[in-house]
C-alpha cells in the first residue's frame, strides 16, 4: 500500500512539472550510459555520443529528475539516458526515469553500455563483457597497514571478522543476479563482432608480460561487474575484487569489469520492478575496458592510476557490440516484446 501511495505521489509530481503528452510512449530499448563530457553530438565522444548520432536519437526530452536531457528516436521507441557517474547519481536517475509518466517501460529492455576498468587476467583494453552478476561494494574496512599480517587486504563483509567470509546474518546485500540466459544470448549474438584495434592499444598490450589475456586482441566475452563509489586501482585491490565477486556469487561469477554505477542501477531496477514499472529480467549490463584495473609489470599503482587514458576504441566498441543487440530486439519486436530471448 505504501509503495502505491509513493508511486502515485511521484507520478503526480512529475506530471505537474513535465509537458503534457497524450499517452506514454511504449519504449522497446533504453540505452543507459553514465557520462558524456561535452555535447551529445559533434565533439569528442563519451559513452553517449555514438548512440545519439548513429541510432538517430535526435529528439531531446527535458528530464528534471536526472543530470541531462534524455534522447529518443523519431518513432519514440528507443530511448537514451546519461545517468551521471557514481552510485549516488546512477540510482536516483534510474528511479526518476522509471517513474516518468511520459514513458511506458513495462516491456522495455535496458542496456547498460559503458566503459570500465578491465581485469588484465580477463582481457585487454576494448574487450567487451556481458555480465550475469553485478556485485556492490558495501563493506567493512580497516587500513591494510593496520590489518593482521596474514590478511591480503583490509576489506571484509560487515558482520564478518576477516576477509572472504560471509556471516550467517548479513547486514547488507551486495549481489544482483541478472538474467543469465539473456546475458548469454547477448554474448552469442555478439561474440563474433570484430573489435577495432589501434596503435596505442597495441603498444599498451606489449607491456603485459605474464598476463596472456591482457596481451591479446580485444574480444567479446562473458564476465561480471563490480561497482564501487571508490575509484580504486592496483594489484591488491584487483585481487580483492576477484575474491569479492567469487564470495558474493558463491563461486559462480568472475570479476571482469570495475565501474561506479552498476549496483545502483540494478537496485533501482529491482525497486521499479516491484512497482510494476519495469521488468528487472530485461536488464543487460555491457561493460568495455577503457583501462586496466592494475598497473602493468614494472609500473607502480600510483603511476598507473595517474596516467592519462590511452586513446582506445572503447567508446566505438561499446556501440558496435551493444547496437548489435539493440537492432536485434527492435527488428524482431513482434517476438521479443513478450518473449525474453534466452529463455
């Protein structure tokens, strides 16, 4: 009852500040990006620009509940959003989107399409990963310099007394299980997409002696997402992320990409699902490596995290891989409106 009252109140508030519309637009796909440094079109691209230009999201929609205007195509069925970076922006933006009375999102697929830090044990820069799990970072932490000497790092689960232990009673949940069958379907649809390479990426890969995956050409694979409001970096922290994803997924997940939004997006989607505004089972997370999560051999963590990003093809790759799935869903909407692929 309380949820219904809240939903009515928010919808009424939105209706009061947004322009009138005859009826909600039935959206097929929502493209969820997290940042765009400049304009939506015509300048140096971020996560959003290629989607706007190449998917013809030509119409702007004012969006007071978010950080930037929405974009939509001429047929009003493919929508794009920039949530803003970090968990504190991404969650509220998605809630505002889900409660917007101008949009019918009940059958929409949501594609998170963003860049990330890639684990060099999994892939190289511009590698694309479809996630079956998103894991959050709510944790108990002591400085590693004050931790017992036998500990690998100072992060552990709230309620536990050492790393890599899940207590019987958990005060917080960090696990968001996505629709694994949908994620695998998306992977199968895109596994043969050729990721563009360039000289800067080739030079970067050459420095990863002892890390065969980081030395290979970028590919499309299946791997999971670890989201944190802390922009962490380094070999120790990468080991923590690997362990943390294994811990929360019961060994089923594999850390591939680090980012600052996915757990908040997933949490918002679950709440919106309970409000019957969206279908959480239609959420997909695609992350593409724009940097490594740790320094290459011979470099310190501080040198690595302070260095400028290389000029990779990560933004291009995100669109190339993600748009393959978007086009499939839209062109075969008579099937996928009711039937989620992969079932």
